C-alpha cells in the first residue's frame, strides 16, 4: 500500500485523478463487485494494468473451485477486462496492459496429441507443479494480450 500511496501522491501533484480500489483476484465475486463499484463512479478508465504474480504457491483451490495460481494470475484479470470492456471503449483512448513473464515460454497447454487441454490450467493436486502452474498462467496472459479484439476498436492491448 505504501508504494501505491507514493504513486498516487506523486500523480496528484500533476493534476492527475488517481484512486486506488482493491479486489481479490482469487474470488470472482470480488472482481464482479469491483467492476460494479467502478462503473457506479461513472468515470473514465484510460489505463488498466493487469499485473499479478502469484508464484510458487502450494496447490489450492479458490472458493470458485479453480487452481489458485491460474485464477489469480490470469482468470481474475481476464474476467475484469471483460466486465470493464464497455467502460474502456467509452474512455478511448484506453489501454489494457497485461504483465506476463518470460517463463511463459517454458510450458504449453496442449496434450500429447497437440490439442488444447484446458484441464491443465486448473490441474488436480496430483498433477500440480507450482512452477508449471505459474508458467501456464503467464502463457494465458500472453495469449490474451495478443487477442485481436475486433469489437474493441478503441482499446489497444499488448504483452
């Protein structure tokens, strides 16, 4: 919080309007409440930074029933961007920044037949390896940020 406070204080001196809000990426209902609260403010959103780095966590499931690393690092942000898509488009110019990691190169989400295997994103306890979970979540970040958003003519994204 101290770093956020410093950043907000610095930007406030430059007449920028900055407000910090919190949410729990490990709880999709929290993400939904955050989006609803933000929309209720009826303000513009020019930059949305999606940056989570849950790393080396022991296997656990969120209250939503998904593996924690995947939900915190990727799915929570993906859901947030979907919920705020209309605000971002209305706020043009706007940008979604998705922070990933070079570790995305050291994994895949394909099965032995080369087909996408979405069960690898939220593996069982027996199939879980913390480093691989992190790498896969960051691969999802890269894939999401490279999506060509046809409906998002005024929102730019990038890895």
